[in-house]
């Protein structure tokens, strides 16, 4: 049955009018977007209310033949393509920050709606981009920037727009989840698991952005901004990756009933004075095995949202890859194109709450501290006193015999990062402590 879209607001092109698309980038995601735009074209015409037509594809080398793409569509001049009068929607799937920023701003200022999959760009420059979109009265969509096919951006922008979000915690990087899962299920070292992730094509040749948590931090910034109606940028996110996680950490976590996951955590905090602030952070986290996020395996992503009225919600699926990312991009293309035909704009990002971003030192969590200590009477009392002096109580203490003394694993009750920092420094200064092997936060 044909859908009917009879409503056209003042700025719509009108039912049946074509929508011109400029595709910037033809990598894994761009190629899938192009392919699916052709494959679903008849459906898109119905969903949008007019035909969706690709006007051109900007690439770095237009002389290279691309299967299934007419050579006359290819151009190296992205700026000229954007400015064409018959282009209404610009799809940016290039990656990087500076060049795409220039192109996206040019597109918005020229009155084109923009769909981008670029998390680094949005996390660093959302204010500037949103302002340009507002001034031109066009749409800026970025569903694919967070967890690809999982519709978490739309969910925060639209579905939960009437609720108050308290916390968002998620596995938003597939590469690191694959590595941590492989370490847990096979006992592999970090290095071996990373090599396997690279061999299977999950990890890039330079895996830094994934394993050091930068990719997840961009996504955390976007989620926190949307969830708390407050601008949170990449630089506001405290970020630690997984490269220091050892097979021993994974084993110790397992024995205590936890999985280690790289979580992006965005929290609304309420101070003693009743004033609210937010924080966003990315770090390896011990997640109880019974928590839904612990069972997210391989390269899957999941986002757990706690909202006042809705309660707990979990969104799970493919967070990376050409096809899933193209699915998210195309959802946005349909939305932006529909608005071009019928007029109106998508729900905007609204940062009215403008809450302060709390200092990371004030973040409260529980900690799992793994130490190598002297195996002598009274060591436990000395170590406990370090925690007691800082007002931090211990939840569990486990001791194992090691080659060089004993291994002591302590789980604390909640303490702030700055207090914890002081405790770790004090522990490292004790004669009885050979080494603090690791400090991992609990979710
Ligand atoms: N490299 C990311 C991941 C996907 O492994 O999840 C793109 O953000």
C-alpha cells in the first residue's frame, strides 16, 4: 500500500519532488550506503514522498573504477558537489575531523541537510555544527556516530525526550569488546587477542583509537550531551583504554564473579547542595556476571539506559561494520529527505540544561585493587589501615599465595577518584607492598 504524505510545511519542496544526495566518501560504509540507496530506491521514494537520487560521490581518486558506480558520478571536488543546486542532503562518511568539518559546515551553510557517521567530528564540534544547522534551518543527523545500527541517538533525541535520564552505560566499541571477550573465553593475553582481532579485520592496522578508548570517548560525549541536554565534548570525557589489562586481571575478575568490559559511563550527579552535574568516562570496568552488559560477547555493542520514568532499558546489536553503519546512515537519509520534501526539521539536540561537567576526581565508584604484598603477619592490618585512614571501607579481601610473597585482592566500597589516588600512592609507598598490579573500577 502506498504511504500518503500530504502535509507540506512552508519550506518543503513538495510531494513527488526529487531529493538530491551528495555522498562524501566511498569506503566500507559509503559503498554500502550507495549500494542500498539503489537497492531500496523504490521503497525510499514511498517513504520519503519523492525519489531519492544520488547526484555525485566525492572520492579521493576519481580515476579509480568502482564496481556498480557510473564513473560520471565520481568527483574529487567535494566542495563543488555540495554546492550544486540539485543537492539537498549531504552524507558525510569520510572520517577524520578537520576536512569533514570543513565540508559539513559548508554544506549546512549552503542550506543542505547533513547526515554524518562521524563520531569524532560530532564529539569535538557539535556546538558549531548545531549552530550552523539552526541558522540555515536544516537537519543535522548522526545516528551512525554511536553504535552504528543500534538506534540509540534517535532513542535519546525522540523516544526518551519526555523522561529524565540518570545514567547511560554502554559497550560502544566492538573491537575492544571482542578483545576482552576473547581474553575471558580463551585465557589469551591482550597481545594475542589484539592480533586475532586484527587478523579478523575488527581492529585497524593502528588500533590506538579503539584500544585506548578514544572511539568510545567520542561516543560517550555524544550520549551524555543527548541524555543530559548538556554539551559534553570529547575533551570532557575521562578516558582509559584496555591495553594494560592482563590475563591475570581477567582471571581475578572471573573468580570474583565479574567480567571486564570497556564501558562508556555517563552519569547525572547530585551534590550535597542538591545541585546537579554530569560526568562521562570510559574505562575498563568490572561488571557483575548477572548484569545484562556482562553477557555482551564478541564485537557486539549494548547500551544500558536508566531513566526515571522508563526504568532500565537495554539496546543491543551490531555497533560497527559497513552494513550496520549504512543502515543507520540510511535511516537518517530517509528522515532528512522526508523533511526536504514535506518541510519541517528533525528534533534538534537541545542543551538547555547546561549542567556543569563534574571534575573526574569527584567521581565515586568502587574499586578492585590487585597487589603483590609481603607474606608476613600483620600485612593485612597495615594495608587495611591505609584504607581506613582515608575513610574507605573494604567490601572483600582475598589472598592468594604468589611466587614472590602474596597476592592480595581488595574490593572497596564507594570512594572518590581523588581519595583512591591517595590510597594507591600510599600503598605504593609501603615496604610491605611490592606492587599495585592493577586498579579496576566496578560498575
Ligand atoms: N572501531 C569501532 C568499533 C567502530 O570497533 O566499534 C567505529 O566506531
